C-alpha cells in the first residue's frame, strides 16, 4: 500500500474509533439498564430526613392533622343529606401554607364531570336494559355538592375556588408550622340510588314496603393530604383511584328519622337517648360475650320497618385518630355484636343488616369480623379502635374507619348458592381488613391502589385459610394468577401504574400484588423472615403515610435479603414466569476399570436404538457371504469386543498406582451427574425449585435462588449429583412461582389430560 493511501486509511480508522467506542458504550449501558438484578435506586425516591434508606420514618417525618365537628341531617323524604362542619387544620409541616385543598368527591356525580366525560363506553356496554338505564339515569342525576357558605371561625366569608372534585380555600395569611386554622362549610347534596347508577355510597330502595337503606360516605368536604412526597395530593377523583386523607378527631351529630338505627365510625355517645333500655342492656351483654348477641332481633326489625314513625332522633358519635367518617341508617336494621379479646384490649365487633340478609348475616357476619381481627392483628398489630362494624348493603363492598358496607344477599326465600356464601365471607373479611390497609397504615390510594388493595388481599387470603380448611380463595396462591400474567400484554399494566390508568383493575391491583407477597412469604423469604419484616412495616407505618419505596425498603431492611430484582420484575414490568426445563443430560464418572467400563459400553449399546438400515437388513438379507463361507472369518470379526485383556488390567493397575486414596474414593463413589438446562421464556426471573425422584422411590427437593440468573437471564445450566439414579425431575412441583406453562417443567415430559367443551353451559354453583 502506498504511503498516502496508508495515511488515509489510518485517518478513517481514527475517525471511526469514537463511533465504535460509543456503540460499545451504548451496548454496555443497554445491558446495564436491562439487567434484571439492577438496584432500584433510580426508581425510588432518594432517602432523606423524612423517610430514611431503611424504609422507616426519618427524624423530621411529619404529617398534618384535621379535626372535624359536624351536624348532619338525613332527609328520608327527599333522599338528601345536608351538613354543617367545622374543620380545624393543624400544619405540622415546615412549609408555610397560603391555601388549603379539600376533596369534593360527590362532584363526580355532577352532570358533565371529568369522571363522567373521561369514562370510555361503547354500544356494547349499553346493549342491555340495565346498561342503558344506568347510563341515562347517571347522566340525568343532579348530584354533586352544593356549597352554601364557607366562613372562618368568626363567620367571615373565605374566598374559595372549586376545581372539579377539589376545592381550594385561600387564606388571608400563611399558616405557619405548628399553627392551626378553623373554618366552616355548609353544604348539601342529593343522594344517589346505588342500585340504579352505582356508587361507593348511596341508598337502596325497598319498593314493597317503601323503605330505604342508606350507606353514606364521601359525604362531606374532606381535607386533602399534604406531605413531603406530593405536597398537596389534589389529583382529581375520576372514579378508580380512591381516597387519601389526613388523620384527625371527629365529633359528629347525625339527625335521622326517629325509627332509624344508625351505625357509624366511632363510639356512640348518647345511647341512653337513642336506644331502648332493653337494647342498652343487650349491648352491655355483647361487650363481654364470646358469641354474637342480638341487640335488635329480626322480629323487632320487621315490626319497626312496617310503619314509619314521625319525628327525628340525633345520634352522636366520636372517633379519635381516624382518617375518615362514614355511617349507615335505616329502619330495617337488625343488629348484633360480640367482644373480641386481643392481647392489649377488647374490641366490639358489630353487624347491621336487614331481614333480606338472613340467614347468612346473622349466622356469619360478626364471626367473620372476629376472625379478621384475629388474623390481621397477628400479622400487623392489635386493632387499635374500639369497634369494627359490617353493614349489609346489596351489591357493594367498601371500607371506612371502623365501618364497612358489604354485599352477599341470599335469595328471597332464604336459600343461597355456594358462590353467594363465599362471596359474602370474602367481602366482609376484605372490607373489615381495610381498617389496617389503608385506614391505619395510611397509603395514598389515589396514586397506588395496590398498596391498600394488594396488601389487604394478601392478608384476606391468610384469614380465609384460618377461617375454614380448604377455603376456596380466589386470590393469593401462585397458580391462580397464571391466566392473567400470560395474557395479552397490550391489556396488562405493571403494578406500579397510577390507579386511573390500570388495565384489568382486579387482577392488577388485588390479585397480582397479593400473589407476589404470598410467593415472597412461601418461596423467596420463607414464612419466618417474611412475617417478621411485614410486621415491622406495619408497626413502622401505623397511623402514618407510607409510600411504595417505604414498603420495598422495609421488607429488605428487616429481612436482610436484597429483593430489588423481585420488586423490579413483579411490580415494574409486565414480564411473566415461564421457565422451562429444556434438557437433562446424565453422566457418570469414567472409572477406568476395564471390567466396569466394557460392561457399561455393552449395556449402553444394547439400549440404543438400531438404525433403520440395520433393522431392515436383518429381515431382508437372508444370508451374508461370510455366513455362507465361514472360512472368511478371522479374529477381527469373531472376537468378543467386550473381553478384558491382561494388558487392560495391567494398565488399570498402573493408573490406580498414580492416584491418592481420596482420588480413588471419589472415582468409586458411584455419583450420578445430571446437567439441567433451563430457559427463561417469560422474562421474569425466579428461583428454581426442583424435585428429583429416584429409582428407589425417594425424593429430594432443591431450591436454587433467583440469583442464578444474574449473569444470563435467558439460559442457565446447573450440575446436580447424587449417589442414586434419577427417575424423574420436576420444576416448580408445588406451583410456587406462577409458572405460566408447566408442560416443560418435567423430565421426562408428562402428558396431562385436559378437556375441551363443544357446548356452552351456564355454571352457577
């Protein structure tokens, strides 16, 4: 090459070098970003003085407080509720606040609200009388708050601005750290018919007797949360993302028709004025009883609902350190209660239900509350409130501090299906359990549904199993989430998705996180480590506002196990588990003993399949030439190829003479070696749980941690050795990992029977 050409060539190489290095750097960075064991430092907020790196509240953690005094009136003639409330807001943050934000959740029912307009629909969704009626009635219903006045404590009007489901109160001067501010709001709204247009609260109308059953919640302007993570959490209520609220104390007077019975958050303060002497005596009896005691019987409730009394009664309730308040009111209510003894205190479990709920409700509801408190308290902390209430409201399941509204209605003749029974059991456990998540461990439901629904569903599963042996739980065990996780990824969201943007809400926010926690408990950490760490999280964040980072960090910090790979895969991606046992190779040690090895070779040759030519030749070649003329044979085609010669034996003896005693022992150990090749087809790395079954009928279970995938998350191989011969290998034999395809989990492969149906049938058990 000429010198000028050489110089040009070198110049071109030099110009290309930065591009080559950039490409290599980008590839390396891409590999780093896609590493399934990469730490979550970029995804989680940086630890600070408010929330530390261990997942605990920091030395300067703070939270606001909002106290309420309310006078509420229920208009049973017009299905309207009105209220006068005084809010005292205490600023514990280091920030001066020039305005306050409140939630007006009922405004989602105003015609033309963002919640209504942003809800998608198609002609298929209204292709039924029920669907069409619901859409029309919802659009015509004149719901939403009517704010009559907003004043300060002295009665002076305060400027305010309503923004959809939020209201901003403008202060005349900044509210500083440690300061408090009191203001008053008068309001009213029309109560929605839950059975016609839906809703978390509302009324159910019983046409035959012209009676109403009210379950009232989100019924008053409520303070938003202000914290170190979001500032003001004033994200609009669109329907799916539920509620996040500060803690406070409540004094509430509820005026209802005089024959109504009221259940509410808190403790009844004027029982002597609203209950008969007999009802008071029964309630006192229930406070010491270990089985439900009827405060109002079915016969008494039926008599009460037949004729409407005139006048009103005011029920007074007080509740301390709660984040919300809800109540139920009806003249139809039966009422029973019993005591729940915990380590630190007694709690009164109570149920309110109309006759339409029996026989299920009288038999089961309060006992289910008791079981829920027992199981949840064991895994978190003793239930701190004085009462826990379950109210029967058809086709609903919704939770509030100390009280929840639950479905599960038998047929009109009192019969019920298995589905109705267990649906009622599960919804009561679930909604009562919400007292812990998020009513006490007060996560942000508007952002992260899974933090309350997922954790609660996990403990619901544990409660169901302690309630009844082989309870038909719908969520929790790994195999129950398989169909969802292997579905169309176009309609699957990562768990770490905002509440309003989730596809398949139930699977995403309830089922998958509950399954993930159950896998953590059973497979990754084990019950002892998991239970300890989970209890630490619950106790750390009791009556506080945790974030996902606080949960992730606490579980790692308290268990001593790096779980970033688990959170990343299960909570931040749509990957699913599909790990196949692709190949098994069987090896034994070459002993060099000619007698052993020639016998092994002989048996191996006899086991091998013959080739097709050899098979056909045996049948079609009647006689070979050397068979016809035996003199053609010599020692090379007549000798025993498996015969051991003296030279072979001598070579073996020389070989042994060069070995140490340890080497000889290893050589004659009889170890059987098996190379197992695994392929990760679903993308989600998981431990390898492998069960070996041996020819003598015994088994051995080996658990390989997920870190086996740390350098190659697509294919790994592992050698196992035993002194026994393996008959069968099974991957994930106890369905622990939510593996979506199990046909490739066995060696040798197994054929499992299944069914396909050529006739559609309706199945209602």
